[in-house]
């Protein structure tokens, strides 16, 4: 019986890590059972890979990972005076390029909502 156990341990050590992880904790010491369970794990793993491949192909290439760039090569969220950009959008206060409203050189103290002073 010890030869059978050694054979099982040697077989387990030769398994791929993913199968070894699934099979190893069971400590199966019957060689034919160990081989059968390993084959089942291998087939299940291949079926899982094929399932996700088919699902990704079915979904389409454009719907996979999002692309943060539009067709012109610029980031979609670039520009604008309140964005994360370098301030290259129009200022909401004066309409000029190159700064944001809170950096505007025209500090007239007007309300942004109604336009009154104060």
C-alpha cells in the first residue's frame, strides 16, 4: 500500500498548479481515483475557458474593455474649465482660453448665478 501512496504523491507533484490546488487537499491515495479526479478537473477547467471565450466573442470586441480615447486620439475627459486638465479649456467667467474660472484675472465680485455684485 505504501507504493500506491508514493505513486499518488509523485503524480500530484507533477500536476499543473491549478489542478494540484483543487485535488491536493483531498489527499486521495488510490491512484486510479486520483487520475480520474484530475482528468475531471482538467476537463472542467477547459470547459470554463471555452465558455468565457465564447461569451467574450459573443459580446463583441467593442464592448469589452472601455477605451478612454475618442477617434482623434485625445482623452474624452480633457478640456473644460472645471475638469482635471491643465486649464486649456474656456473660462466660464470671461470665456478666454488657458485658465479656469477660479483663476480668472477678471475678479469683479459678481455672482455667478444672477450676475449681481456681492
